[in-house]
C-alpha cells in the first residue's frame, strides 16, 4: 500500500507499514532506526502517540473518518507524548521532514492505496 496526499498530489510513502504483523520486530526496528525513507506507519484507531523508546524524530498526522488531516506534528521528538487528537480514527507516522517536503497541511485529503 501507499499513502497519498490527494490535495497536494504528493506521495507521503510508497510503502505502508503496520504493526498488525511482526509487531515486536517492526516496533524494535522503527525505535532503533526510525521510519525508513519512503515508508509510512499506519496506526489504526489511534488518537494519541508516544515516542518513548524511539531514537529519531518523526512527522505525524492524525486523520478523521473523512480521511482529512486534523492535526500535524512535524519533527516530533523522541521521548514525548502527544495530546489526544479529538475525532482521529488513526495516525500516520512518517520520516522527519516528509510533511514539509510534500507541503502537507491540516485539512488535506489522504488516501491509502493498495499496492
């Protein structure tokens, strides 16, 4: 799967990661090395995130049921907790600077495509 910002016509990630399979292995790799360039981590049913245990900052977007970005956190540092994003059905974690590079903003429409 890939993640697109339909409003900006940009690719947020060519590869969509989840924690559904190989939870421990995936989480350990992300904590140690960060989210690989070109990848996005989809966290379904998530309205808040913590980066405790991570060694690298991440970009984070929270999306609502209409797939609109309702909250953006750019270069969110390791060892922190986000406040809950009201109305969020999920979050997407991205490598740092992805949101700036793709000109992503609150209100943009996001799509997850099978790949």
